[in-house]
C-alpha cells in the first residue's frame, strides 16, 4: 500500500514503537490508516479506502452507514494484515453534526439523514422564535449553520423515528458502539450539536429545554483520550485481529483531530483545515461569546486537552469539487493537474465571489452558479474551466484572509503563521494564494492531519508518547514533510478585492462581489 507520510526515524526498531489504527470518515470517502508511533517515530500508511455515497430515498438524503461500517471492518482487517494481526489501539474520527438513533434494544432506527438534506429548511427560524440567536450564541458559542444538530432535531420533532428513539449517537460514536458494544458521546463532536456550553464543557440544559430536546437521548460525555471499550469478539473474528484491542475516544470530530495534527510551534498561529470545507481559525484556551463574534458567524467548538477551536466554516474545496463533477456530467471532464496549472497562469482576481455565500451549499451545476454570482455584481463571467477554477481559488484565498483577520481581531490573539492541513495542503496554488492574500507565511502539511491527530491522541493515552500538544506537535515537525509558501504578488490588488467582497456582502446580504 502507498505510504501517505514518511517516517523520520526509519531506523527505529519495531520493539520501540506501537501500532495504532485511525478510522477517518469523510463526506466522500473513508480510510483506515495504520501508524507506527514511538517517542521519535511517526509513520502513517493508508491500508484501505472506501467510498461514502449518500443515497436519496423518497426525497430524503441519507448516509449509507452500514456500507461505511463494512468499509471500517474491511479496513481493520487490512490494518491487521499490515501489523501481523496485532493492533495497540483504534480511534475513530469523522464529520460533525449528523447522528443515528437507536431503539430500546440498541438497534439503528433507519439510516442517518445527511446534513445536506433539505429537512432543516425553516428550522433555524423556528428556533429563533423560542430562543433568539443572541441568547443561543451566548449559551453555546456555535456558528449559525442550517444543518447544526439542534436544528436537525427540531426539524425531526414529531417524527416516528425520534419518538421511538432511546439513544442518539454521533456518527463516530455509532461506529465505535458497533465495534465495542459501549456507548458514549465524545466531547469535541458533542460541541457541534449546539447543545453544549463551551465554558463548562458540558451539556446546556437550558438550551435543550427551550428547544424541547431530551438530553437523555445522549449517552454520557467522554473526552479525547478516554477509554471507549475494546473490540467485540465477533469483530475480532471478522477482522482477524488478536485481542484485546482497545478503542480510544480521540477528537472524534475530524477537525478536532486535524488541529492536533497542526505542526505549529508556539501559539501564534492560525490553521486552515482544508477539504470539502475550509475550517479556518485559531486555537484558544477560552471561548469568544460576544455579539460581534456571533455577527461574524464564528464558532467555538471544543478541542482536545481543554482547548477551544475558534473558527469559521468556509465552503472550501467543495466549490471546485462540484465544478469538476458538473463538467464531467456535461461530457467535459477535466484533469485536475492540468486545470490547476492553467489556473496558475490565468489572470488573477479577474472575478471573485463570496465563498461564504449559502447559495453555494447545495450541489448541482456549480460553474453556472459561480458565473451568475459574478454577473450579479457586474464582474466578467468566468466561462472556461480554467477561468472558473481561478475564480474559485482566488475567492477561497480571500475567504481565508477574511476569516484569519477577523478571528485575530475578535479574540485578541495574533497569528504570525498560517498552517494549511488536510487535502488542500497538496494544492500548491491555493496555498500560495492564501499566503498572498493574508500576507502571512503559509506552512502546508501534513495532508493527513486528522489521521495523525487521531493516532497521536491514542499514543498519548497509551503512554507511548509523553507531554501535551506542544510535544505532539514537535514530533509532527520532526517526522512529517512540510512546505513553506511566502507571500508574493500585488498586495494592493488583494486589498482591493477584499474591499469589493465586503461591499458586495453589504449590498446583497452575502452575495458575491
């Protein structure tokens, strides 16, 4: 299998390392990675990848969670084969907000609903009527997104499934339950429900009561590093692993694990975890809950080891991914490498859009919607794939700039470096444009930050590595390939484009400029 990260200490003997599996579930695919970890060693290898294909049934978009579980079992079998049948631990991370419901016997009540389903239309307004946005933000600190778990639960009120439910498990916790038979609610993912108080790092009974949500549905909270059970005998038989194999609660929100995987030195950094979404922000020791923060749509999600991920969700590479899908459906498939090379040579900042515009959340015909967004504000419409790609990447870089600047202003924390981790770390053009737009050096990598953060939390819990985040990140810097991008280009042009985006947002309430 191809290695996704290189080891700095290849000479270290196997006796000095432990072997952990990271299950990393993404919106379009899942992977199982095997890591060999020691005090001076961190080697990560992908052993299995499987698709994550949502299914629309009777107008509702669902996750095929049983297919995901099958992929996890296949991946653990591959992990065992790569590790002579012995693993020192398993951790699971995945996307946020979505959940499965269990009945009194522990059986799943239907496939979980996808966060991009339209069932939450009108739910935020319904919540506003009983809990005004300012009060909700002051209590939970969460960014207003129409698919937050609280809005999903309000939308589901009165449904037969919710009425029959005895337990609610976030997706990584659901997979962990099937693997171990133990239930729990991991804290970093729980914080995305909009039902947790980030100051107490516990549920907010006041919010739940006002929204008519039964907190009894949620199993007890458990923090990253806590024991989450051991693999059940039937899972050991299915995968060929030798028991016991402990399962550890990691930062089960994949962004929480990705932030652990940021190879920063000190605390004066911003991070951008890139993929389908760009999650950009700062790592803090306390939440920012003021009205200015709410108006700027920042979120306070809980991180590992007492931290707060103060960030904003940006549309991310979803925009480009949807463009590629649309061109392929139209019979004009694009080679990504050639497309990015052409975009690098295209006219910079010819047309830009607000990458935070909710109009871009839904799938289907993204090139047309990008062009329409430009036309609404009198900009040249990008017509060729190269022009669309350049518009999208310039716009993402501007969104990164705006978020990093506003996060600093609202929190009082200064960032001197921007770290880009996740899939976008491979996109050299996006990394350079982000450096140019922010005026800050960008350090790109590791691309597999979520899986690395996952295994580092496991390794620390097992006593394989010592210390806190500073020591874990020092190991990352010593073992993982990183690339630095220094700001270049015309700073005044970026300033002008940022001003135009801000002006357009004021005129159109989030439309492009």
